């Protein structure tokens, strides 16, 4: 097993987008930034190199006492700087805003599920089933709502797909950097969601035709997401049924990105057996999936609350290896790619 460093080296530079983490370490600082984004203060500061308190107050809906508090919190969190009575975005914040879609999505996601953690962490520890039945995060990721195209179901599905799509936009690059897709021609992405992972792979490799296999509403929203993109003609969507159906076949590459952790071992085994059948002889199975994180290595940042709540779902590499060996895959290779937490990049050959 190869462990690839996450703190940056010539061969494996730390992905630039992780610079946003600095602004989401604690709930108070992150919430202040979220409000500054929501209330237009960040945009105001982006439009000018600096502004004094009176000018910011004149253009803001926030009353002077509120603005004083918010500016103070942003100063303490190094979102802004003050020089000679004038406020400006810090250089680090300007860089982080290059990843604004991810920053905003992570702030939204964390604030949506932070009450689960604050109110029910003890329940999660002693009664996970009850936690799952009552928590916002499991209400959000309701796959049951991905079949009937009612307006409520479409809205609910769009909401969580926004998070998975933005995360995948950035995480995909790490996978593409560490796995050479050059010999792939026909690729199946199981649980491929909005098609974002397939899109990134197809953009990097002009010779690939991809199929995304996912639940019906997810596919509909995915087709919309890809509409107008040059690679869309190379990406088909295949709708899965309620039973864990056979996959379409005839692929030289089958991928599972951040999909298998949703399922218990037995179902993971079934998905991997389906993948084996969907692959041509000599084809490659690829799993790119969060691994176990070490809670003592650093204080868990606020932005990781949504990911942390799934802590029971992440596996060690050998759990995947044993399944793959049982099914008959060979040449199993396991790398650990350090993003905000360890990702397993596992490949195996049929
Ligand atoms: C945690 S999401 C991950 C999505 C995406 N691969 C990513 O990396 O963000 C799991 C995906 O599996 C899909 N899914 C759930 N049950 C499925 C099934 N039986 N067959 C295919 N996809 C399924 C969900 O709709 C969702 O898109």
C-alpha cells in the first residue's frame, strides 16, 4: 500500500482548494464568514481594494453594531485585515474565494447538519439507528425520494446533489492525478450522481465514453447538469431500479466514487460482484472512497462535521481487498491519497 503525502511535495502537491479549510475550522468563525457571504459584505470587499467602516455601513443592510461585531469576527479569523481604519480582504481569503462554490457548499452543508452533532452526538454514539432515523443529514440523503418525480422529491434530490457535485468537482482531480485513465475507452461510474466525476475524467481523456449508473431522479438532474458541456455527448445516464440490479456490461473500467461507504458489507459485496460481471476480461475496477480518519491526529474541524457523522461507514483498505480477492479480482493495488482526510484509491483487474 502506498501512502501519498497530503502536506505537499513536488510529486504530490497538496490540492490548492484545501486552502479554504483555514476559514472553517471553528463554528463561530465559519458562521461569521457564511453571513458575510450571504449578506453581500464579501462581495462589497471584493469590488474594492479597501473601504472604511462608514462606507461599508452605508452599503450594508447590517446595523452599525452588527457590522462592528461581524467585522471583528472576520478580523479574528483573518478573513479581512484592517489598516489605517480601512478594511480589506486578506490575501489568503482572496485565494480561498477562487474556490467559492466549494467554500459556500461546505459552509451550507456544515450549518445544516451541525445541529445533528450538537444535539444528538450522544445518541449517535450509543444508538446510531435512532440517530439515523431522526437526523437532518439522513433526511437530506434520502435515496427513497429519488424515484418518483414529484416537485418535492426533485427539490430534495437537487439539494444534496449540489453538495456531492461540488465536492466531486474538486476531489475528482486527485483521482485523475493518481490513476492513469489513458487506456480506458468505455467507463461505467456506479452511483455516478450528476455525472461530475465522469465529466472530469472525459475532459482529461478525449478517448473515453462514459455511462453513469444511478437512481432515476439523480440521472434526470445529472443530464440537466451536463447539458451544454462539450463532453455531454460522451456521457450516457442509465437508470438503476429499486433492487440492486445488474449493471450494464461491456466496460473496460468500472468506478465507484464515494459510493460504497453508504452500504453494509453484504451489499458492497453484491455491488462489486456486479462490477466484475460488467467488466470485460482484463478490465479495471476503481474505487475512490474516503477511508478511516484518525480523530486524534488533529482536532476535527467544523467543516468536517458532515463527513465525520458517517465515521462508522469508512473502511480500512483490507476490508475492500478481502472482498475483491473473494470475487476473483487480481493485481489489487491500494494507494492512500491525503485530501482533507485519507481517500483510498483501489484498483483491481478482472
Ligand atoms: C454518496 S453518493 C456519491 C455520489 C458521487 N459518486 C460522489 O462521489 O459524490 C452515492 C450515490 O449512489 C447513488 N445510489 C444509491 N443507490 C444506488 C443504486 N442502487 N444503484 C446505483 N446508484 C445508487 C446515489 O443516488 C448517489 O448518487
